[in-house]
């Protein structure tokens, strides 16, 4: 039989691990919502994954660009079926309290998009609050 101290420590460890997994699952779900919205041009899903203050930043053609969530969402076309060749990956997710950072990859026939997301958990849940992006053409 475990002494009372070790039993309490075991229970505390399990509850901390469970909470961390729950936070990871919740933050991952927001990223998956973004992936699904992006791949199908579903602006409702993309919008739900991003905080209203979210900005997208990228550097292309020797120009640094910083666009708002609204401008980003306006660039999506009509909703479509997800292309079966599109591959989405959550490369890593690091969570500290109510903030997180994620690296993601979206691979299409045209190129590979690498995004870094900063996320925050509010009383409404997890949201992407900032995104920096790079694109590499497929060779």
C-alpha cells in the first residue's frame, strides 16, 4: 500500500497531466479548425479560430506585409471541397499557462506554407492572436 503522501502526489500528478492534455487538445482543436477552414475556404471556421485583433504578417517580393484578420478573410474564395492532396500538420505546440505557440505546415500542389501562431486562452477559449507566414514553391 502506498503511504498517504505518495498517494496524494500521484493523484496531483495525474490531475495536472490531465489538465495539460485538455489544454493541448483545446488549443490543437483551434488549429484544426483553422486548417479545415483554410483548406475549404470556409471563412466562418477561419474566423472562429482567430481573435478579432489577429494580424497576419509575412515578407514576400521584398515587402513586409501586415494585414488584419478581416483583410485576410476577405481574400478567401468561395467555399469548396477540401483537396485530397492538401496536407496539414501541427509540427509543435508549446503551452505555458494561457498562452501558446505553434508551428504548422500546409502542403498543397502549389507550395508549402509554414505558419507560426501565437495563441491565447481567454474566458471564451483558445484563439490565434498572431500569425507569421512563409511560403516555399514546390520544386
